């Protein structure tokens, strides 16, 4: 009986994440002043999300996977591709190519990514006139959408919750 309790106790420790070796969190990043770009390839199998920030600029590009030759994914706004075994993102509106390098995640990235996301959300919200009640609702959605993005909980290239809410509020 004591042996069974000991085995269960040890198994529960091994199952606990804090005792397992975790994969170091990383993503692809470009810092080409005044722009900074993030790409996390772990979002999902059908969609890639590229986050672009700059001075008073924030854009979330949702690209559909195509995996055609060197092209990984595409959207109306940009393309993610390999060139000479290096990863690049080209944004059509900015007419700018960004070389993305895989690096370890830094705590400062969360703040930069949040700034990109909130700027993106603000620019979307600015196109609508919302009541004070709806503004409160949408800000909660934005926080949850950002948390999901950072945790890579986005399943497809669907709109964020706050974008769906804005469409319904028209």
C-alpha cells in the first residue's frame, strides 16, 4: 500500500510542469527602425500571424498558409516566405521587406506586442462610434484577445472577438 502511495506521489510530481524541462519560448523578430515585427510560428497549422509596430502604427496581419515553394503564407497585406534559407515578411502597404530572425523570448517583447495590438485595436475602433457601455465591453475583449494571441490560442485566421463585436455594433 505504501508503495502505491509513493508511486502515485512521484507520478504527480513528474506530471507537474514545474518539474519537467520546458521548451524555451522563442519567436521570429525583426527590428528595422522605426519598425519592429513579430512572428510566432506556433499559432496554428492553417494561419500565420505577423505583428508589425512602429511610431503610432500597429497592424496584425493574418496570413493563410499556402506552402508553395518558398512562400509559406499570404494575405492581402503581405507575404511570409523563405529566401536563401532565411525567413522574410514583406508588407505591401509599407512596401518593406523584413528579415526575421529566431530569437529567445524577452520580457520586453510582451510590452511591444501589447502596444502593437492595442494600436491595431484603437485604429479599428476609431472607425466606429460606440456607447460608453460598449467601450467598456470592447476593452475587456481586447485584453482577452491579446492574451490569446500571446498564448498562441488563436485557432484560425478568424477575426478577433473585438472585431466581431465592432461588426455587430454597426
